[in-house]
C-alpha cells in the first residue's frame, strides 16, 4: 500500500483518490482486469479466461476492490441461473486511459529507442 504521508499536502478528497489510483496501479491484477474490460462487458468466467494466470479467488477480490472504488460496475442479469456481468464506469474508462498513457510512456522510453532519461 502507498504511504499516505506522501499525499499530506493534498486536500482530503484528492488524497483518497490519489491513494486509490496508486493502489490499483501497483496491484498485480487491477490493470489486466481494467484493460480487459476496455473491450466491453464481460462475465466472470470470461474475464478469468482473458486475464491469464489469475485465480478465481484473486479475480473475485480484484473485482470487489474495483467495484468498491467506482472503477467498474457489477450487473446481475435476470436469468436462470442469474448471471453477473462487469463493465467499466466512466471513472474506470478514465483510469484505463491513464493506464494506456503510462504504457505509452514505457514504450517511448524503452532503452534503444527514444530514450530521454
């Protein structure tokens, strides 16, 4: 977890948001799940198949955290048996855009290419 003292200069709501963003950027499974949901709504098992190497338990925990933080929404379908689908919220879409920017930065600064540091 990110040390919250880093953000003491930020007003309280911004501090919480910054902490949440850094938590999901540093969590092993948040980014693969969010990037997978970029393509649209997925059911639980479809997500599990798409996110290589994630266990059932860790996917459930990751989805709960992402939903709690407002990055994804969980839809229960009215079917027998009930189905559960996950999709990005507007906040999740903005977060995914930031993730893509970080990935782009990493590609642009790969040694041997456009190294500027």
